[in-house]
C-alpha cells in the first residue's frame, strides 16, 4: 500500500505527465492522424511517460498534503492544454503547404479534383494531398517527430508539474503563429500563381486578337499543363521553405515556455 503522500506523488509525476504527453500525441502530425490506431497512441504515451517518470520522481519533493479535487482538475487541464498547443504548432507548417497547394490547384483548374485526406478525414484538392505527403516525408527526414518528443520532455523542466509553478505557454506567441498558415501559404504559392496569371493574361490577349479562338478548348489544357511544368520547376524550393519554417517554429516554441 502506498502512503498518501506517495500516491499523491505518483499522480503528480506519472498521471499528469501522461496527460500532457498523450494530448500532444493525439493532435501532432502523423501520430495524431485518424488512421493511426488509438491503442498505438496509448502505448506510445505510456512508454514516453514511463521514461520521463523516473527523471521527475527522483527529484520530486515529498508532498504531505493530498491534492484537492479542484487542484487536480486544474493541473490536469493545464497539462492537456500544454500538450495540445505543442502538438498543434507543427500543424501550422503542414496547413501552410496544404493552403498553397489549394491556391495553385484553383489557378490550374484542378480545384474540383479532390480526394480524401486520411490524416484529417476531409476532402482536399489532390494537389494538396500530394504536397501533404511531401511535407510529411520532409518532416520525418528532419526528425521532426523526435523533436516534438524532445520538446515535450524538456517542457517538464521549463513548465514543471506543480501547483507552485506559475509558468505557462505564452498564448500571444501562439496566436501570432496562426498567421503563418496564410503568409506561408501565399509565399509558397506566389511563384506558381504569378506565372499562371501571366499565362491567363496571354490567353486573354490571344482571344481578344482572334475572337474565333475557343478559350475553353485552349485555355484549360494550356493552363493545366503549364501549371504542372511550373510546379515541377518550383518544387526545388519546397525543402528550403520547409526548413526555414521549421527552424522558425523551434524558436517560437522556445519563446512560448515563459
């Protein structure tokens, strides 16, 4: 049988860290996808919690007073929010590329060519799904999943599990991160959109000069084919853009831990 203070410490240094870790895994890219079995997510959360538990428990102060119900609920909600915010932060980069692909698809006339996104369970343009697969591979090749696990483990030093700790995530920094979806998406799609705009202007001038020219039979195929060629040429910029956004995200996450 555990003494009351020992049971309280077990809740502090295993149960609450488990809530923070599992919340991050439930929403982070790839592991948080709908096609990943929930049992696997639970197993990973337990495994990471068991690794973190000795590091926290060895330096844990002995708590003589048991937690009240409201104190436990407060700490539990705090851990869940921290885990969700860390996991969702990486989604900003993924959604920026998805938005960029959606903009390009609309300009190319492929906006209605959609398919089901297995990660989010919604219909997205086929080009967005293609970009999403590329970003996922880049994320794995740069050990982004290991970075998130390292971040959640280090967060226990910066934001410890304690009632005495007043540290929390800086939500102002988190809100400004949402603008990355639009700014990053426009930045990625800008070369392709600009080139396609010039193509459409050229087709419009040709149609004005030769009214007998059928714009529907000529414009759509030309726009689609040239769009594919432009995407092929601009694909070399995906890795530098992803690397830049990922490095900026690392700096942002460090700023959140106030």
